[in-house]
C-alpha cells in the first residue's frame, strides 16, 4: 500500500471520527483534536505505526473511546498491522527493522557444510587430466600429490566453486551485505540488485552474473579478506587503488579472477606441497588468494598499470603464482607481520594517493577466462 492510499484512508478515518464525535455532542473538543490530527495527514503509515500514533487514532485519544468503530477504521487498522509483516521484494534482502548482522567466514563455511551439495560435487574435476608428455613431465618433475586425508577438503572447496549465488538463501545475502559494509563503511543493508554493486567493481547491477568460473567461492574469498582485521586493511588499500582516477579497475571482478587462479593452482596440485605441510587445504587456499591479490596490487601500482593491461597482468600473475606459491605466501606473511606492528603499507613506502573515482562502466576489463589457454592441459576448465 503506497503513501497516497495510506493518506486517503487516514483522512477518511478522521472524517468518520469527526461525524461520530459531533453526533455524540463533542464537537467543541473535536475541533481542538482535529487541528492536531490534521498535522499527521500525508505521513507514511510506517511512520505513524513506529511512533505509536496509530493506536491513538484508532482506539484511544485523550481518554476517549468511540462507541462505534466504522468498517473503514477496522480495515485501515488491519492494513497498518500488516505493514510490519510485509516482506521485501525478491532480491532486496533489506531488513525492515534493523540492519542485518555481519557474518564471519567460518559461519558462512559451516553453512555450506550443512547443506546438500551432492549435485554440485558431481560437476567437479579435482585434478587436471594430463596425457602423453605432459603426464610424464608432471610425474617426474611436478609437485607432490595431495595427501589422501586432505582430498575431501579439496573437493569441498571445488564444490563451493560450483555453487552460484542463491537469492533465496539468507546466508548468501548476509555474505554480500558483509562485503558491502566492510568495503564501504556503510552501516545499512543494501539491495541485492543495484548500481551500488558496480561501485564495488562488479560489471553490472547483479553480482551473480560475475561469478563465472569461481562460483560462490569468489564471494567467500572476499568475505575472508574483509573479515580479518589484518587483511581488511589490505583489502581497503586495494579498493582505494581500484578507484584511482587513472589506474582504476573493477575491484570485485579482479578478485573473482584471482579466485579462478587459486582454483586452477589447487587443481594443478601447485598448492599440494603447502597443504601437505600444514595438513590443511582451506586456509592454504585462502592465504594463496590473499597473497596473489597482494602481489597484483603491488605490480599494478609500481608499474603504473591501467585497465587496458588487465589481461596481460593476470596472465603473468597466474604463471608466477603457480610456479612460486611459497614465495607469494612468504610475502603475505611478512606484510601481515608488519600490519600487526603498524609498519606495513601494502603498496610500498608511499600509500596510494591521488583523486579517487567510481569505477567507469566504459572501461574494458579482460580476465583470465577471456584469454586463450596457453597449453592443452585444460588449465581453464574448472
């Protein structure tokens, strides 16, 4: 019910009340009350309800109780009562009473551990299939195989990468809301669809359309980045760099591409040695993602990269990340140690400076999935 209809019922109710009070011989006192009540005409119903004006208008006013309640008043009262239970339109995820609570990475991960993902698990290909010389070379010189006890955790990560964004799942909504609030500093929830997502670096108004090749794992990686006090500083600095008036790039879309690189590194067993050493998969993949993003931001700023360089930068970054994952992880470790002491600046001695601007829709971004594969080993298949 819109505000105009609310106002109409409100005025109609006041007129009915006026007739009743005149017929009861209270015209003098009513004239006094009517001057006060007329100030509420045109106020939205929700506002009247929140300020407890509705009960005063419909049941009691200055101790007076009506002898007869008209059907119009009863109908309006029912509509007012329904205001509190009206649900947002599909895709809004905006709380009508108070902002939703932030969600941690571990809570979001537990959600996926409790839901049935069997249909998604059937789609995964845990490792890259190699044949001929590629298989022989990998056997002789490649990284070690992942320990059998860790393979289920690896498959779980790859399964999440097959899951899309579900607008009907409140946990999915909380993940998006948390990312938005942490990056922007907003205390209020936002709609699932809208231009505000483009401001964060998605290509369109619906984040779900940008998760190709990475699925919900891309959002979990962003959640991991912003919910840790140390990596949050890193995320905020990269986000500021992404809004530089010359070196701007789509922050979230870049993050999705780095998640794709992490998925490929996991499937090609580039992370197996580190996973075996730590006896964990998820923390290693998360750290690898963060370390790769850190290195990209450093290259982007120090080498004065722009959006036109994005495809080539990501290509070189993928090669380096797969070849030397331990080196990237060590760099991240040093950076985070500096952050804890208040000494680290993500982008070098000087922090990113210069005017900031929202991401331009006219810029063309090239991701890893937009480039031609450089080998026949299926490195682009997830």
